């Protein structure tokens, strides 16, 4: 389609004007195609004592958006999941927990009972550092966001949290 527009314009405009028109069309397309990002992530660690830490992964969502629980059933939207990079100095204790106002309802679109959070959810992972050394917990969180009108494609955010 862009090539047809360029051919039509070339009959009426000089080459400089055609180039300017194409650049303006591409720039306009990029401005309107910006990716929505209705979530802000923050990552931090708190020392609990004797080499033990709790790392928190906080998602703050814009009004109207929600993120899914780790325990959302198969067949539904993508549940939030965490993948940790192997670190020989770290031993994870238990699974990632989640805290927030959990909303559960049957979603016709997916045909399952979904579990989701709005506004804010805090995920946390407890761990133990094997040596008295500075290290970090790194990895990725994969999640999906929806509102009443649309769902965004799943996203992955990398993180690295210093353990001091």
C-alpha cells in the first residue's frame, strides 16, 4: 500500500517532497503504534537475618487493568510466572507467594474461573545465600494484562536484585 501511495505522489511531487511525505507517514505510524504499558514493576530485597532474604516483585497497575495469578487454571489467560537464573550461591526457599486483593470470577472468553489482581500485587520469594558474599537474584517475570475491552500480548520483564 505504501508503494502505491509513493507512485501516486511521484506523479505530482518532486523527489524531496516524496521523501518528506514518506518520512512523515512512517513517523505518524510509529507515534500511534506505541506499545501500551499499564504496569510498573519494582524489585527489591530485604535481609531477614543470617543469610536469609525476601525478594519482592511489585506490580502497580493502571486503573481498569488486571494481571493474573500464578494459579490461574489451564485454558485460561497466561498466569504470571517467574524464572530464576541459576546462581550457586543462592538456595530458593519455597515457591513465589503473592499478596493483594485476589478477584475470582468465571470468564466466558476463556471458559474458566480466572484469578486476577487489580491496582497492586506483591509477589515474594524467600531465599538463603550460601556464602557471606555479595550476589544477586536475577531472572524474568512473564505476565499478561487485560482490561474490560482488550488483552495485551504476554510480556516478559527481566530483573536483577542485589543481595547485600
